[in-house]
C-alpha cells in the first residue's frame, strides 16, 4: 500500500540521516589541519581564507585550499564571499551553523576551548 511511511519508517530515515551526517562530519574533520582550520574559523569574528591561515599553519596555499574544499564538501564550512586578490580570487569561508550544533563538532570545539564562542 502506497502512502505515508509509518512512525518507525520515519524514525529509521531520521536515524540514517543522523548517521550519515555524523560520518560526513567525522570524515571532514579527520585531518588535524582541518580541525585547526575549523577552530580558527570559529575563534575569529571574520571569515577565513586559505591565504589568511597559511602563515599560521605553515602549509602551502594549495594544501590549505584542498583542506578547505574537504570542509566545504563535508558541510562544515560555507563560502561566505570571494574577492579579487593579486590577479586571482580569494575565497572566504564561515562555519555552517548546523554543523556547529552537531555533537561531533561541539566536542571538538569544547576540547579546544571554543565551546561557547560559536553561539
């Protein structure tokens, strides 16, 4: 019979969605540099860019751009704006509010003393 899914089916879908989200965030934050980038994005009042954090993390711009891409794909960061910079475009990112509310991300932020700053 085709119709609305029952409560148990809806619950299973919600649980599956939560598992998928948890796995996505865990994968995105698996690398220590990506965790560092997220912490910098949360701690700072401004949007962050690969060029802006390259000096603090002592990594080349192309490596940072890769890590930013993984964080965007994982739903942890979102492109805020882009601006021309010396013949290229510099992208600036902010944390995704929904990601900051997730238990995996909250735990990481609290471990780094940033649990209350993201609110």
